[in-house]
C-alpha cells in the first residue's frame, strides 16, 4: 500500500507542469496522501512539499498555493529523468494552457494519474482524502479523472461540507429542501457559494414572472471563526401586505436578543477588530424553484459606532443588477444590518439582524419589487469563484458613488426646474404690470 500511495503522489507531482487547471488539487492530494502513509514509511521517502505561501488547515481542509520550487521526493529522484523531456516540452509552449474543464477527453498525464489512482481502494480515497477537501477543491478533484468524479459526487461529502460551512443547513426544513435540489447538496453549494453574476431578465417587470410563494433565509454569524448565531426564517410572499409593504426580513423579534462574547468597542478605532473578526452568511432559498443565493458580503462593508447610545451597527451588503438601464433599480443593494448593544459585563448582545433591498435613490423596495429582483438573482448565472473581500467592498463603494451622482443630478434637475418656474412667474408678473400700465 505504501508504494501505491507514493506512486499516486509522485504522478500528481510530475503532472504539475502540464495540468495547470488541476494544480491546486494535485498539491493538496500530495499533502493529504503524505498524512495517510503508514508509520513505517520514512519521512525522507516522502518529505512535505515546501510551499512558500504556507499551508492552511482550517476546518480540516488543506489550502496549498502554487510554487515551482517544490522539493522532489528523494525516493523518486531516479525516475525524474524519464519525465524530463515531457516537462521541457510542456514548458516550452508559446502560450500557457487554460485550466482544463470537466470533459471525458484526458491527455496522457491525466490517464497516468487515473491509472495510478485506480490502484488505491476507493474507500481510502473517499474516507481519508476527499473528506479533507473543501468545496471548491472537491469540485476541482471531480475534474481530474472519471473515478474521482464518481467518488466526489457522493451526497454525503457535499452534505458534510454544507453543514460545516453553513450550520443553518442542518435545520430539518432546510435539509429537506436541499435534498430536493437537482443534485442535492452539490447543487446547493454551487448556488450559495458564489454570488450571482448575471441575473436573468423577465422583459416587462409588470408581468408576473412566476414569483416564489415562499422564501427561506438561512443565516449564520461567526466571530473569529466561532459560530455565535444561526437561525432559519421562512417568509410568505403571497399576501397583499407583503407585496405592498417595504421588503424586510427580521430574524429577531422586538424584545429578542442574544448575548455574545464579543467585547464592546469603546471607540471607533476598536471597531476594527469587529470588522476583521465578524463574518455573516445570508442564504435565500426558493424551495419551489430549487435555487439558492448568498446575499452577504461575508465581511462587513461598514461599521458605525454611535457615541451617545453606544450601539454598533455592522452592515453586510451585496450589489445585484436589478431593472433596466438608467432606472433607480438598475443596481440594488441587498443590505444586512446587525445592531449590537452593550451589556453590564462589557460584552455585546445582538438585538437586530435584518435584510432590506435599497435602490440607487435610497428608497427601500416593496415586497413585490424585491421579489422580482431576487427571482432574477436566483435564476441568474453564477461566478466561477467566490468574490474576494476587496471586490465586494469595491462594488459597495461603486454603488454609493452611483447613488451620490444620481442624487446630485436629481438636485440639479430640480434646481433648474425651480429656476424656470421662478423665471416664468417673474415674466408673468411683469407682463401683467405692463398690460395695466399701457392700457
């Protein structure tokens, strides 16, 4: 078993020069296989890859980064010359290869990897390797070979990933809804992990685009990687009150609150720790359409500290494409506000967690208008990767800039209209005076 595991690891190591698309998975697999080698294997036979950027092992997942300066295993130095020509040819290409997608056509190195992986029992791969990968890496692993594609499609792997990443998905209601998705937890993860990039268009917004009759909100709040709050809320969307009232989803009642271990900030400077440590996920689920979308920026975009009351408002936001170009709903902001207050022990307690949809005029949209935009986002295309924190903040700042420019143009138009009205009034008064004087 030692030789087979080391053979797979070495084949993956040599393939890093030709399969750029699956490089991250290959390096992770090498590291994981290193941990599964029995104790009788000498460390010198299989040294840890030296990756300058480091290895992250949060939540049991390996996060390795690309590095061309990786020490080759000493046990396989005699075989390196056999692969040297292949590597030279691959590196001499005039243009870098694009990341390979999931397709049945595999090159020679892919076939070598598949043959090497097939020598290991599937239970070992599924139990000791795939269970240690995070969602994006598991998806990349499924593109490496047909065997890994079959093993990575097991529902229990994606269910555990979803439960680990979003504890609110362990709710019986949410778990039942996810089980009805086309590919179960795998489809849910592909919907909820990135933000919608290209919302679909329904044409005339006055038409009824078969809006969802119910929305489920699955919310998880973390502070320094520790879960402090998790809740699931169901919202009916068929009532006239919902359609005509401003859209708002509250997780806590008027007298509800939950305590945390977060120290209450004394000044605005101490809010930086809250900005760096707090994370929030707000997943909106359409149980009928079997789609989901994450509306949170994951990290706060703004934090406001009120010196008089001592309350702290932490805002998470995502910008989504809304209506037609030039309209106030061309871009809308899905904002989540977390209001925290102080306690006698000096720790914060959260008394408000709410979601609202705001247009570029600063108006909160009504239930039906918000539902149309959320429907577009739910059925829209997803990005290939999760947006970085800087990109989310940049989108939020661009939305605020567009909002400010629109407000200035509106004030300018109103000013011009006021001047025209005054000029017309003066002209009318002057004409009346001249008429009576010359009569």
